[in-house]
């Protein structure tokens, strides 16, 4: 079984370098183009199931891919990006935001902690392993969720975890 992980296409807030957690920032024209290009590059991969975050930027990316490979999309709320609380919409280079992200158990004011995000994503990955044990699964999600998925498959220290980044419409493959 293989797991393919895709981060959604570029959003308005990505282009403005703003923190975009559960806020539903739409795809830009570039983001739509990225999704179309990705859909063409992966249409020959053996994908049996598509799971997507319900946020429009991920779902729209998943829909573009699904048209290319003729698969249904299963929406799973556990693929929603971390709720960054009071940091939603701030500049990604905000010093307080960068510091808060390093404290995994810290529940961001009005949001959720990285440990809470990790729990829901790890539970989903365990479920995917059981439910789709003989199938290849494509997950369309977000940068923070992708970081947690990478940690599920890769031993790393806190600094490695913090530095991991997946570009918009990039795809990463893992073997169960």
C-alpha cells in the first residue's frame, strides 16, 4: 500500500505570506494551474482512493485531480488544517507565531495545539492503514497536516519536524 500526500494549490493567503489554517482562503489562478498540472503528472499512478480536507482550497485541488483519474472523493474532517486561533491571517514571519509553533503542547489562543492536530491525523492514518490495506490512497490536505503525516512515517527531532515543508501541489509518497 502506498500513500500519496498532496498539499493544495496556492491560495490568496499563501501568495500574501499569511497564516492560513481553518480560514477558507480560495485558490489563486496559479493554484488552479498547479492543480491541473499535478493532475496530468499523476494520472498514470495507481491511485484507488482520494481523501480530501473539506476546506475549499484542498477540495478544489482534489476535484481537479479526481476528474483526471476518474475517482470519487471522500471528505474527511481530520484532514483540515490546524486551527491557528489568534494567528489566523497574520504574516507567516510573525515572531510570536514562529515561537508558538515550536511549543507542540501549546494550544494556540482560540485554536488547537500541534499535539491535538497530531492525534487526529495519526488516528486517521491508522484507520487508512486498516481500511485501505490493499489500496493506494491519495490524500489532499494542507502544509501543517502534511508535516504531521511526514512525522508519522519518518523518525525526526523537533527541529527536523519544524523545518519540514511541502510546496503547493507537491506530492510526497510513503509506503505502509
